[in-house]
């Protein structure tokens, strides 16, 4: 009689794990909303779309810290050629920074380049929440149809 319980538990674990990852097309016209709970983090990865991060801006750094998985010009002390493909955001206890008013929300802007050197801009709305949300946001290649619609 334990077999149905184990199967049900496995299915529940698979659905929980699957919901921890969200996929967003590279050319999406919507700005994804990412919630961060106290002490939690999220990874935004451009690995599936084979993009290299060139620049990252975070509008309100009073409650979120940013890290990247590789070299990033202006972010790393010695970096001639960017190699970062993933941004990690972590919510921290609020800091008081003169001239910045804490808002509880922020905009993350990421500029990436493709193999041919083409640049793309991606934005993410970052908000505070009480419970952890997704842990990974995968930026996936857009379909050819979406590419055609943009031009």
C-alpha cells in the first residue's frame, strides 16, 4: 500500500522542481516579474540562448545584491572579454544608502551579445515577497517566427 504514496510523492516533487524553473523567450515583449524572499536568491541564465552578458544595471541596490558567473567589464577588476552567462540575485537586509530611497522593487537590465556580436536588452522587474518564488529563469532562444515579427 506504500507504492501509491511513493508514486504520489515523486510526482509532487517533480512538479515542485519543474515550477522552480521558468523559461522566457529572448525576444519576449513582456518584462518578467521576479519575487525575492528574505535570504533567497534567483539565477537568470542566458546559457540556453547562447548569449554573453555585457552589462548589468540594478536600479535599487539597497536590498538586492548581484553576482555573475564569469568576467564582466566594469564588474570584475580584470576583464578584457566578458564571459558571464548567468546573473544571480540575492535578497539581503535593507541597507541605507545616502541618496537612494528604498522602494521594495527594482528593475534589472541586462545587455547581452550573441555570437555575431548583435546586442539585445532584457529587463526584469524585481520585487520583495514573503515566500521564495522560482529559483531559475532561463532565457531561451526565440522562435524564427518571433524573430521575423520584430524586423
